[in-house]
C-alpha cells in the first residue's frame, strides 16, 4: 500500500520552510501531492499560475512529488484523490494551536463526508533554522524592496 500525503497551502510564495517540510517528509511517504489553493483569509500576492510554476521548478527532479491546484476544503480534496494523509508543518506554538483546531474540524468533516475513508494529519516540526520563515514575512520583504532570496528556493524570482 502506497502512503500518499497531501501538503496543502497557498505557497504565496513557496519558502525554504515549505521545502524543508516536503524534503524531510519524503522519508515518511511514497508520494507527496503539493496542493496549491487560495486561502480565503488572505489576499494573494501572486497568481495561482505563478505559484504553481515556482513549486514545479522547485521540485522538478522529484518523481514522487506531484503539484496540483485545488479549490474548496482540503478534506474534500483528500477524499477526491483517495489520499489518507494530510501533511502540515508547525513552526511554533501559535501554529500548533491553529493546526490543532483545523485537525479537529477535519476529523468532524471526515465523519460527515465519508465515514469509511479515514484521513489522518501528520505534523512535522520545522527545522530549527527555518522556523522563523513564513510567506507573510517574505511578501512584506518583497513589497518593501528587501532581499527575499535567502528565504525562498532559487526558483522563486520576482
């Protein structure tokens, strides 16, 4: 049985923190689907097309990583793809509290949507040297003309 995980996010833009989580998770999963969506709570700085291109360029050497766009609930996307794992990165205590609430909501939705297909969430702690990086900070650096390149893979160039 193949272990496949969906790593959902807006990736606006993809950061070295995202990259770190994906690469380290390849030891746990046979395949990872990076699912790029729009977070309704955020105003995206970059188009879906551009974000997908960056992610594709970042992981083009990896045959066990797929990149897809999605809309709607992550749990619905998992059921549609028949994927049993959601992969999430945690940088700090605030992330944990946020992700914990999403985890419980997804558990409830999973029961309501499809009772026989169980989806689990796997949390990966960020590597120490990457735990301060987030897309919001990177966008702010870009907006203000700073050097964002030390926070993102080399595929991300504005």
